[in-house]
C-alpha cells in the first residue's frame, strides 16, 4: 500500500504536530528528569549512587508493560476516548510525583505516569496507521519524530533552569500542566480516526489472535526487536548520563548543551529522512543508517577501552550515532507496522511492549554497569548495534538495502 488511506480532518501539518505533541510527553518525562537525579538522590538520602537511575527506569518499565493493557481496548472503544483517559492518568501521575515524600512513593507515581504515557504512545501510533500507509506513513513518522525531538533538545535545559529557581518537584508540576494542555487540545481538535468497521470486542482471545499475528510476522517481529536493541542502548546512556558528565568528565552543567546537540542531530536526520524516504525507500535508508551507527559505536568503544575518551570525542561520536538513530527510527516503526493495518491498535501495543519493556531492561542493565568510565556504555552501544543488524538480516532473509517488493514499494 502506498500513500494516504483517508484525508485527516486536521490539515497535514496540524495532524503531524498533534501526533508529535502527544508523543513528546514521553521524552519530557525522561529527559527533564536527568539533571534532577542528583538532587533527588540527595533529598531522598539514596545511599547507592546508581539507585537514582530507577527514577527513570520505573517510568520506562511501566510504560513498556502497560502498552499490553491498551492493546485490549485500543481497537474496541475508538482512539480518542482511550487517549483522553491516558493523558489524564499521566497528569495525575505527574502531580502525585510532585507530592511524593519518599523514594518508594516517587517510584510508584512514576509508574502511574508511565501507565498514562503508554496509552498516549499506543494511540498515537494507531492513529497514524489509521490514516496513512507505506512511504507516506514513514514520512509522517519522520516529521512527527523531528518535532518530537525538540523535547530532548530543550528538556534537559528546561529541567536545569527549573532547578535553578525551584526544587525538583517543580519539574513534575510542569509535566502535569503540559499533559493537561495536551488533553484539552485533543478533546477540542483531534477527530476519531478508527473506522467503526474495524472495532473489535474486548476479549483476551481477540487480543491473543492479534498478538499472534504480530509475532508471527517476520518483518514485524524483526524490526521491533531491532528497535528494542537500539532504544536499549540509548536508554543506557540516558540512565547514566548525569553520572557520566559529573564523574567521568567532571562537567555536569555541560550535559544539557551536549545532549541538545545529540538530539538535534536526530532531528536533522529525521527531516532528511522525511525528504528522502519516498525516493529511496525505507529499507535503503534504515539499513545504511544501521551500518553507520555500528561503525561510530565501534569507534566509541575503541577510544573508551584505550583510555583516550575525552568530552570532545564522546560528544562527536555520540552525535554521529544519534544521527544514525534518527534516520532509522521512523523507518523501523513504519516497516514493522506496514503489514498490520487491520489490527493497528493491538499491534502497536504488542510492538510497544516488546520495544519499551525490553529496551528498559537492556538500558538499566547497561546503566547499572557504570563504573566511573565510559567502557560499559560504549560496549553496550556496540553490542546492541551489531545484534540489531543481525536481527534485521534474519527478518529480511539476508536481502538488505532492497525494497520488500516492487508492488508494495516500501
């Protein structure tokens, strides 16, 4: 399938921006917190230096697991009411985290926040698939991903600025207000996108059947696993970034600008992909980006294990790796969803569960290996990249850099 399935009620640009704003609540919940991890650890008297990573990990794990629950209802009640519920839950979790006085309570509130964010992600993915397919779906994903990446560019800086004038609780209040405004926009402007004929009864058997279709499809499963590995490496960096800049480079205040440069390279890559994907196809761009990512990861690992890692080398190689990540992310999502339009909600939930839950575990494993050097992080990037390319090669039966079929032209 190629092109648009139906014309959205919102104009194309407004539709893309709406999807991006919905998805941005996930990035904000992660990236705004990184500068505050040291303050949270001190305020809540966390003895273990790596324990602070659970402030992010609890959100991401809940975010991943919860997507299965939304898979049971995303194809039954329509996209809009479930999305409104999810955004309300996210706002409640944000305000609850701001009121938390203990570490366990904070983690529970973060888990609730992750549960709401999961619904936003599942429904946003399903809404895009309701409206578009093929290369045009990849274009929508790339454009929304580009807007979405404004959050990682700005979020650490916003978090640090809030910390300069208010305690860490202010970050959670800001997240709750952002979700509330997004909810109001969705209620006012976003139309229902699921055709009534595609509504499915809420039952374990129907979801099980949809999950089985998702997992049996070689392309769907392969690209989902590859995305999981790549995101896992990225989360490993997110979890340990505050410690890397504070302990390895002794420059904690440089984290926001360096992170902004890395995220900015992903945004540029997403824009380039949106312009090129209809000409060259998703697979050629994604597979080339994957190879480039692995080469940069290998260079990062080499400098780390030789003890030649400097902030400049790290920032440069990290930026190049994130450029590759920006090229492949939207394409991976579009390729994995392409065969599953008739069960888009359930498929998005299953893929999202595998992607986020698996990447959360990979990321926290990499993060908890932090030993005061870049070696665990560099090794994690290198290994995840190599395994991701191997999975894609299996999914494509060894046919890399080629469209899936001439007819589908994807």
